[in-house]
């Protein structure tokens, strides 16, 4: 009996540890399901999970319940707008990571105009951005205080269908040098600038959803299920998520959950 209990304990704790390890790689997660003005200062929208600061101020844009990808709503910047979060206190990691989100545009995508989707930027500190450029290339890049150590990936994909949700993901790893950009799960190639490297020991003070930096206008797209991770989740083609991302729980809650199972089994 005691050996059986020990085996069950090991199995449960191993399962809890593995589950938490996957969720713990999430630094930031925003479902965009909450109302504006949920927390001060208004209008604002707290993230569903953030390793750092969770509260943001939305500069324009709105939360809309009209045809989100998942959940109750999405972030609408079709009339302009962007969302600002703190970047230097745990929500982003230049060393390695994945930024991914669902995005929809009512108008044709390939319009030969620059569109910024996400950025972590501060002049003279570092710069990371995801965008579509004026040549219709979908891409991302990162560099430190200067652009001398820039790395990224960009390519012209087949034109995304207007008014349809598409999944964009970029992954990079300074340990392996990998960098890639994925559209609807397919690596579109276009790596440039040498291997991915740790570009800066100092992080910008702000990150922006809906634009590449705080001073740019942004707008024109809808966003849903925005997640930042501290690992390169995708290094080859994959099937895009079919459900909302799971919100991580604190490690203590996962451990308590596992121990509760053990207690119940022992009492039985």
C-alpha cells in the first residue's frame, strides 16, 4: 500500500510539474475579452496574465464582441489605436521567445503600406518589432542600442484573406541562433542578419500591441489571443491553436492541486 501511494505521488507531482513548466513559459497573455475601464487609469484593460505589470492604457481602439476568434471579444484598431504595456519588468525576453496572436483585417492585406503589429522599442536602448512593410513583406526584427547586430526574418507570403482570422507567430532563440516567422502555422522563411543573439541587457520601458512603438498611429486590424513566451515554441510548421490559450496559475496553486489529489487518494 505504501509503495502504491509513493508511486501515485510521484506520478501526480511529475504531471503537475510538467503542466506548470509549459504554462510557466508564458510571460504575457491577453484574451481581450474584458471591458474598457476595468481598472484605473481608465480607459484600460488588464492582461489575463503577466509575469510583469498586467495593466495597460489603451490609446484608441476598442473592445468589440463582434465575431472574435475566441472568447467574448477582440481588440479592434480598425479606426486607429494601440495598447501600451510595461516591457522591462518581466513581460518580454530578448534572449529567446515567441510572440503570437490572431489577427484580422477587413481590407485587403497587400496594399504596399507599412503596418506595425507589435513592438518593444526605446530609442538608444533596443528595438523589437513585428510588421508588414511597404513591399508587403511580413516580418520581424530585433537589435540592441544600434542596428549593427540586427536579426530577423521577413518574406512575402501568399496574400492573407481579408476579413478572416490569421495566426501570426515569430520565434527566436539566441542559444541556437534560430529565428522564424509563421503565418497560419507555415514558416514563410526569409531569415536575415546572422544568428539570433542577445541584443541588449537593458530592455525598453514599454511594449505596444497594434503598432511598433508608442508614437506610431497603428490601426487597421483586429487582434485576439495575444501571447508572449520565453521559449521558441515553434521551429517548424505547426497546426495553429484551436482554442484559447490557457492562463497560467501560480506555482503554489499547481502544487496545492497536486497535493490535494494525493490527500484524497490516501484517505480513500
